[in-house]
């Protein structure tokens, strides 16, 4: 299985590689166009600020190769910041344009902070079904309400409700925790840090890549 982890200088590279290894896949870490084009699936990882992530994607000339790979029908999985970068723009540290693969923007979690409620949101939290079926997606065969590990201050706010795979609630505020549009997937949580449920997400993505190749 030939899946590439896009190397643009940000992300939990080692933990993602280790999690995929448990699913029998050795991820290639690369920013080379030929490697990415030749992949059966690609992963956009990411931690940190949106503007920094986009700056690095531009620096390494990766925007077109990501979009072209997706247009060819290859599956893409964005993790945490990687999911956020797939939207049109973010309000983090001013407005920064994103990849525009999903319509919508990235906003700060709209909660009032207190001694008990803080940002970033760092915790295990449940993912809940929206309208879109989980069958055949990265959430296939997961229990509604599965716990995933989150660490973030900003969230994606999709314009198209049918592209929201799951939502999660924090301090009374519901936010989008995963998305799907054709062959493009994103999760705000970290599957590589989410124990058995997270490994199911990774196995499902591998399965999607295999089925897409056939």
C-alpha cells in the first residue's frame, strides 16, 4: 500500500507513522511531487497555527500537487490542522486563505473561558453522527459517541451541512469534528492518539485507498 504523509514541516509525524504501521502500512514521508502523484492516498497532518501551515505549503510548492492528486480521485485525509487547511480561510491571527477544498471557514471555538472551561480544548470527547451516513467512510463501523482525543483552539465551520460527518460538544458548544466530500476526509481529532477507535479510523482510510485503487 503506497500512502504518502505530506512533509511540510508540521505535524505529529512519528505518531501517525506508528499508528499506520499497526495497520500494516509504512507511510512514505515526502514532499516530492513524483512521490505524491504516485501515491494511492495522501495524508495532510498538522499542529500549530493555520497561517504557518499555509506558508509552508506555499514554500514547498505543495498546493497544486495536493489539489491535482485529489482531482485524480485519490483519497486525502487531513488531521487536526490538516483538516482546517482544507477550508477556504481561517480567522486565526487575521484572515488567511486556505486550500478551498471545502466551503467554509475556520473560527475560534466560541466559548466563554473560565476556571473550568479553557482553550485549547484538550481532552477525550465523543463524536456524534450528523445527517451523513458513516457507512464506507473513515468512521465506518464506529459506535456513535466514540471517544477521540482532541487538542485545538480553532474549529472548521463548513458551509455545507451534508459534508459534516460528525460533531462534538465542548462546554455546551457543538462543533464539526470530521468532514467528508467525495474522496476528501478530515478529522479535527487525532486518530493516531485515540486508542482503538482511532485505529479503526486509520484502518478505514487504508481500506478506502485499497478499494479506490481497484
